[in-house]
C-alpha cells in the first residue's frame, strides 16, 4: 500500500508532468526569494501570537473563544482574501452608519495593503496563525513549561520568550509549518495582495501567459525546493 502511494504520487506529480516541461519564465529566483522573505517574516511574527493564544486558551471557559484562530484554516482561502479586502474597506461603512465620512481612512488602508508588500505580509500572517497555535497548543498539553517559568517570576512578554526558548522543537516546528503554509498560499493573495508576486502567483501567471510547459517547470522547481528543505529539516530534527 505504501509503495503504491509513492508510485502514484511520483507519476502524478513528477514523472508525467515532466513530459510537458518547457522553458522557465523569467524571474523565478527573484520571486522565490521574495516569497521566502515574506513567509519567513510572517511566520516569525505569528509565533508569539500563536503561543500567547495557546496559553490563554488553556484556562476554563476560554478554549472555545481561542478556536477563532482556526477560522483561516477551515474556510476557503479565497474567502479569507475577500474578508480581508472588505475589512480594509470597512471604515467608510462604519462611519456612514453614524453620519460621518471616513472614505479617506478606507482609501488609505486600501492603498497601503491591497496589492502591496504590507498586504502580502498580512495575508501570510493571518494564514500562519492557525498553524502556530495548533503546534503550541499540542506542545503545551505535554510540557508544563508555563507553570515552571511562572514559579520563577516570569510574566508577560518575558514569560512568552522563556517558553519559546524552552519549547525549541515546538517553536521550530511552528515556524517551519507556518513558513510552508505562507510559501504555498494562492487564494488569499490572488484576491487581496497579488503584488509583489509570490511563487504561487508567479506559477499561476506563468500558466496564463506562457502555457502549461513553463508553469510545469516552475512548479517542479518549487517542489524541489520544498522537498530539499523538508529533508534538511528532518535530518536536523533527527540529530
């Protein structure tokens, strides 16, 4: 069964697509580095927020509320993109309800986030939050780091920092999985922030502009980067 699964994936995702591989569209390396940068920064930012929510949600009565962090993970990414887009446009609606004009706020937020670097970062951060939360929530169920550091007098940001450092494997896991989540994101970015183009947008545009062949080549290279990265991380964890 396991061998069959491996063969099926090799055929569907590597061997058969290779028959259609074409010349690589320009800009692959630049786009790859841009994507890695934004996803890396968003993942780092998500770590303290994910950990803080995991700690907060462990108290009685808060577990249900903390589940709101699952929202970006359980709805279609295109829905998240639409919701983010409407959120930055909402001040004008809120102000008009009380007889005021706040179009300038909505216009400023739109200009700052939509199809801008800040929008790419925000979108990846929103999608990374559920991943960080889940990893830390699972780790805290097995390790009583919170109680230990509280007994030493740590609290607030200091407590979060000490727990992050003590849960090194959980922290690294949360970063890696959050990074990969943002690295492959398309739906949110396609609607909310498609510029500067990330790797998923680059591949999508390659398919639209150049056809299947170049898009296949870009996809295989992206897959190769992901496989090598995952292998290196696995070797590191096994030490």
